[in-house]
């Protein structure tokens, strides 16, 4: 089979598509490349610099009574790759400029991470490999 392929896209389900579109647009410093209501769901998609697509989904019949919990079956978190710790530090500065709370850079033997959450509490992270 050869090398296992990378991700084509990631999609997360949000409660307020308009608010999340604005929030992610500011985070990505870009506008969506697709905004489409398919009937069963509405999605907004951003094209990230590495060619990966990041989608926001909204379902008219969604259960909005529970909050995101990484300990529940399903998504734990989405991690965005940084080249090195310096790039990670620049993202920390960007989050602070946007007023997005974060957990600070945490260094470990396997790399360094910077955790934060979107408006729905979905866990996100910037991650850099060890030096």
C-alpha cells in the first residue's frame, strides 16, 4: 500500500455556525472557501496552508444539550502542526492578541503543545516536535 495518506479534512460540529465561522476565520486569518447548506447539514469549510480542509458542521436536528467532552467516545482534540517551538510561541502571541484563553506552552520529551478551546469548548492544540 505504501505510505499511509495524510488528512484531507477535519470537520467539527458546532452549535452556532455563524459565531464559529467568525471565530475560526479570525484564528485562521482567512475566509471560508465553502459555505453550503446541503439540507441534512450546513457546513463552512476553510482551506489551511498545508492543503488540509477544516470544516464546521451544523445540523438542524443536533442534540445541543451536552457540552464537548474529550473523555467521551469520539474526538479528543484537533492538533495543528508547528515546525518548531519558535512558531509555537508566535501562535501563543496570536491567541493572546485575539483574546483566546490558552494553557500556555507545555514542554514534554515528545514535543511542545499549546492547548485552547473553540466557542463550543472543542479542544484544539498547536504542537511542535522536540528540538
